[in-house]
C-alpha cells in the first residue's frame, strides 16, 4: 500500500503480529487505559486515514492512533477490517478502530482482527437505539464518548475503559463545545466530591448509575477511568487547555495532517500535553506552525 494513498478497500490476509514489540512501544497508552486506580496524565491520540500519517503520529510521540476512512460512503461504518493489519505492520503504537453505537457484530469483528481498543463511536452513528454494547462480553477494552457526567458514568457502568468527552468535530478548530462539555463534567465531579454519602446515593438514582460508581467518582474527585477530550483540538495550545481543565489527554482529528508540516504540529501537541503547565514549553510548541 502506498504511504501517501488514502485508505481504500483491498484484499489482505491477516498475519500474526509480534505482540511484545507492540506492548513495549506503547507503554504510556497501555498504562493509561489498563490502570483503573493509578492513571498517569499525558497522551495524544491522532486520527489517521493513511499509513504515512500513522508513521508521522508515531514519530511525533502519539500514544495511539484511531483509524478512519476518508471515503464518504464508508464513514458511517467501521473501517474495512482488511486494512487494519497494514497499519499494525507499519507502526508499533496501539491501534483504535471505531464501531457504531450498539453494533455488537462490528465490535466482535474488530476484536477478532486484533485491534488494541474499540471506540463505540457516536461519530459513526447508532446501530441500536436502545442499547450500547455490553463491554464485559469482550476482552478488548472499549472507549466511549459522552457529553456530560451522567453519560460518562453510564458508559463506565457498561464497561468502558476510557471516556472521550466529545465536542463538535470541527476542521476549523472550534473547541467551544468541547470546553463546555469538559467543564460541565469537571464541575459535576467537584459537586459529587463535596456531597455526603446520602446525597451521592440520591444523585446516582437521578442519573441512573450504580451508587458505588458515583461514590467512587466522588471520593476520587475524577472519573475512575482514563478521560480524554475530543473535538476541534488542532493546536498545542488547545491540547494544553484540555489538560489544564483536568483531562488525561486529547484526541486530534485527521485535519491536523492537512496543515503545513504535520509532524511539527503533532510533536507540538504531544509536548503541550506533557508540559501543559509550562507556558514557555507551549510557546515553543506553538511557534512556527503556520
């Protein structure tokens, strides 16, 4: 497959991949998602549709990539499974692929192919309007989107290992909705943290989640799983802003690779995520991007 070519449909036999090399090369993202009690902060996940972009993201320090197809009629479905092995052969960082909300068979397919994480994505659309996927039936960890604390805890109840607080997917860099949703989640967690046990019990009943989960979130003062932000994040400053608001990392859309020198921009985003509380580091990361 040509590195500059856009992802398309092809025939391919899936080879067995060397697991240990992928684990060693992706310690940051693996520890982020697998640990439920100790979660180091800092990570950037880039959405890619080309092998070349995947390699740029890996070189820049991405903790994972999420695969997409740029062919319009494919965007409402999971990625062609025959393409995944090509990306696995090209990079050593974890690979995430999306399924439609509630589509159990798409998830089973991606697990069989061997992706590292499954994103049950409202971005693709909804296959089952009544039910999300029961993540406990899978060995592959799940990422789920939400826009508020109630949705986040509901997805965690279903077994999500990571929450993606979602704003508007925007090529213009409009992060206003993402900021609004992240602030809402953080403010509600702060309220939950300051509640009595009786108040937490009442709150959990109002939003329909187990009282133990609400109590755990309140005691921790954060979501009990890894928490990333997504939507409109295209600069290092955007990424640093999400970290300051309390997120563990960010998702970056594929439009980033359309900017001049995408490696420099991707590297700047990674640096800003890791050094978000150092204004001088963000100055360096932002300089010369255009």
